[in-house]
């Protein structure tokens, strides 16, 4: 693992915790699921570019999908 992938994983994990807390308090499913995914997915993605691409997609998803 490179330093950039570790920093990106920490950043996306922190944002994921924020989405997770927001989704729990607002009873919103999409931010909750995206928060869980943002916390978990850095463990399974090894490259920096795929890490950033998937993380940005998961961050943008609650903005475009609303239930």
C-alpha cells in the first residue's frame, strides 16, 4: 500500500462515518448504505485511482438518488 492510498482510505472512511451518522439520525437509507460502503470498500480496493473513483461515486450517490 502506498501513502496516497492510505490517506484516501482514511479520508473516505471519515466521510463514510459522517454519512453513516447522518443516515441513522435522519432515517435515510441511501446515505446510510453509502456510509457503510465508504467505510468498508478501502479494505478491498488496492489501487489509488480505483479507490478515488469508487469513493467519489459513493459520495455523489446520495445527492442523485433520493428515497
